[in-house]
C-alpha cells in the first residue's frame, strides 16, 4: 500500500557544498568503519520475516547503505508513496525541463525509504557520479542527500539508475544485529537488478529467491539463515 505524503518542505534535500562526512551525520552515523571482525551488511538486502512485529516493515525489503560499529541505515525498496517524481519536483520548485510529462522518469513513484527523517529526500543511484554530498556504498552505487542530484535530473542528466526516497530506516549500535538474532530479518547480498529494475511488487519474492526460499513456505517462528 502506498504511504501518503501530506507535506513536503522545500529544504527536502540538503544544500550543495556539504562534505561527504555530512551524509553520515545526516543519518546519525559516524564515518567510522567497522572492524574486520564485525558483521557488515552494507550492500545487502534485509528481508522482513513473518515474525516482524513492526507493521511498518512487514513485507519489506531494505537495502543497507551503511553498517558499522555505530549502527546501520538503509532504504526500503518496495514501498511506494502516493507521490510521483514529477509531483515532488513541482513541490520543490524544480522543473523537469528536458523531460516531457509523458516520460517514465516523471511517473516513477517516490519511495517510502523509512520512518526516520521522513521530511527529507534521499537518492540511491548508479553510477556514482559527482555530487556534493554522497556516500559511496559500492564501486557502482552511491547514496546522495544533496539537491544537486535533482538538478541534474531536471537537466536531463540523471544517473542511469536511481531510486528517490523520502526518509530512511535506521538502527542504533547492536540493534540490527539483535533483530536478526530475533528472526526479524533474513539477509542476503544485494542484487542490482532487483534494487533498480524489477517492478516494486516483485522485489520481495525475488529477494527471497536469492536465498532459495519460497515465501509461501515461511512461518512466523522460522529460524534465521
């Protein structure tokens, strides 16, 4: 079900000129890297188990952008809002000058990335490009919070693949690890095709199949992988 967005502030995206460290600051994480013996789920999917008690995350797949000793953050990739990219651009006074109204980009839904900072926008994209405030997740994927990426989209220079979200999902130190131990999530290395290309309604099942699991076979008290 689409999450309704009732208000969007014009400062949805951060100002240009913010340093890369500012991305982690914006989501409450330190730039500190995990020690080699720590669990690091960056560039992994979290797949909600039937035992997930939080209804906001039931049936979701989350892409983890950063995970270190201070916590984790990621974006829900299969939960759209009722707003399109074109609608969002109208609200923040940007025009898709080089993209006609019929262009698929404008019709793409803005995603519900998670409940944290749900008055701010975040863009997951590939290739990485050069933007004012980006976090490099992999050699191909980046997470950007600065407005200049939207200005690039408006100018017809959008990254080849992108997902625009409102809000993000975040965990404090040790919280995600405990939720996994409590059978709240399954984890699997992310797949770019699922992340960017697959229809939203197919992403949960496709992520499950990466683990060789049929979602219909899951029960609420199933063990974790």
